[in-house]
C-alpha cells in the first residue's frame, strides 16, 4: 500500500470521528469537529501531491480518493441538514450530482474508459469543504451566530457557490462524456 493511499485511508478513518463530534451539541465539540474536518480535508491535497510527486498513482487510489472526498463532505452536509443548518434541497442536489457522475463513471469503466475529474469538480469540492467548515463554525451560541451575521453570509456564499459549481460541473461532465452512453462498446 502506497503512502498516498494510506493518507486517503486516514481521511476515511477521520469521518466517523468528525460525525460524532458534529452531532454533539456543544461549542467545544463543534470546534473539534471543524478541526477534524480541516485535517481530513487537507489530506485530500496531501495524498494527491504525494501520489504525483512519488509516482504513487494507483487504481486503488483513483477509486478510493473521490469516494473519501464524497463521504467526508456529504456526511457533514447530511448532519448539518438534520440540524437545520443547511437546507435539505441543497443536499439533495449535491447527492443527485454525485449519483449522476458515479453512474457515468460506471458506464465508462464498463467500456474500459477512465474519466478523470475536471477542474470544475475540484473547485466544487474545495468550495463545499469551505462551506461545511464555515457552517460548522456558525453554530448559534446563546442564540447568536458565533461569528455574527458576517459568518452566516460567508458560509452561505460558499454553500451556494459550491451548489452552482456542482450543477455547472455536472452539466459539463455529462456534455463532455455523453458518448459513454452510446450503445456500442
């Protein structure tokens, strides 16, 4: 197992820790959840850097890295939605996008093709991670958002920017890869 893949597995191992902390209704646990989320998010950059620098790009890494990202971000969004901190319809759009992209990748794989993630998808993931982080920190403490309305505005800007990027990148992905839906192999 490569170092890059081990780093990805650390990200996956941090997800349950993040979820438990996020579900505990205390300011200290929310700060800890935000810290774990940042560490897990940073492993995404680190594992990619290590894989490229040390030529550790593997099929397992290509498979598990995007799954780890989706598990981290979507689990955070689902918990934040359950807490009433992110609208449910937004989370549904993000999940639908991931199903669409995953479906295309499955069909492509069946035809022996690998579809790499595009830059828009990477920007989407980065803005989603920022949105989740900022939303965690905007937990109302004693009735007031922790960072005031500026924090709420900033978290919403990142959330809706990531939503626009999710839809846009999905449309581009489908447009650019629609040939995988052709009947012939």
